């Protein structure tokens, strides 16, 4: 028996998602594929708005940071502070990273995720915030992780790197770009040290944004419908326009858009209207 895998399986069995699946399977004698489909539908309908700072779900934490509007160099004691809700523990997705790539990779994934989620809510965290209040490590470790992520093309938007935030893209956009460039899920996972579950979700979300953009939906409406930040919508839209205009990638973009759930729902509705 692989002791690492066994430990991972035990941790996954404790997640809220797995608890729901178990209840459906054993309570209603559903096969696994049905129980997982029910879970997906239930989360779509009942999971609260992740962008609402007053909503805290399992694995999340409310953190205080500097308002993004505050200029670089201004003393922290004089800066306006804001709160943000960040995902500290993403459950099985984080466990997938830890079991395959180790604790350092998990810490870096959490660092990137937390910093970007805070920025999406108009908050910049300091390296000290992330080190001491969230990741329980030294500031030196956080700086080393930021450097390691930068080598993979990922900018971590902390207060100390405020000047570098503009031209950088989030880890989510970097992952989608790799997929558009015909990298496989396994290759992206190995390069970015992210779970395949998260990678597939980023690609699916990009497909929804691309589809809604294609039919002329305003940016703020896209953000509401897809339940992501305006900033990420704009990143995805720029990516869509860039690669959709390139004949070498247009077919790949079309594949992603065609698989988007919004697009599939529209097709089902159109077929129903003609029957």
C-alpha cells in the first residue's frame, strides 16, 4: 500500500463534497456518476456568491489588507484597510497538489490563489500578512515562493509588488493560455503545479466567458453570470480576442467555447424550440 496515497484518500473522504456524495449514494442508492452530477447541480444552484465578502464557506477566511487604491510607498499606518474573503483550503484540489508535488508546491498554489482572490476584491496583502496570518511560514519563504512562481510566469500581486501588477497575468489566465496552445492537462499540471480539477475548471470558465463575450454580453454581466471578478473577465476576454483572431488557434478556441455549459444550454434550448 502506498502510505502517501492512503493518507490522501483519507483526507479526501473528509471533504464536504465527499460527504454530500456519500449521503446521496448510500441514502438513495445512486451510482457514483449520478451522485457527482447531483453534487455539481446543487453547487451551481445553492453555493453562495463567492464575491460577496460577507459570505464565508468551508475552507475560507476573512483577512484584512491594504486597499488597492492606496499608492505604493504610503505608510501602512496611514493606508485605508479593507477585508477580503480568501480560500485558504480548497479541499480535494489542494490535497491533489500536495500528494503529487509536495508541501512547497501546495504553499505556492495557495499563495498565488490567495493573493489573486484578495486583489479581485480590491485588497493587496503584504508578504507579512500571507506569511504569518495565512501560511504560517517565514517572510523569507514567501519571497522565495514568489520568485519561484515568477520563473513560471506567474506574478503574485502583493503590496510589495504593487508596481509589477499591471503587466502581469493571473495564474488562471496563464493556465488557460497553455491549454489554448495545445498543452495537455497533464503537461499543464506538471508545469504549473496545479490540480487537474482546477485546470479543467479554469478552461471551462474561460469557455463561458468567451461564449458570453461572443454574443455581446457586457463585461459586468459576464462577471455576474460566471461568478468571477471583472478583472479576470477582462483577462479572459483579452485572451479570447488575441487567439480567436489567429487562424492557428481559432479551432482550439472553438472547441473550448463549444464545450462551455452556457453554449450547450443554448443549443439544447434551440433544439427544444424546434421540436
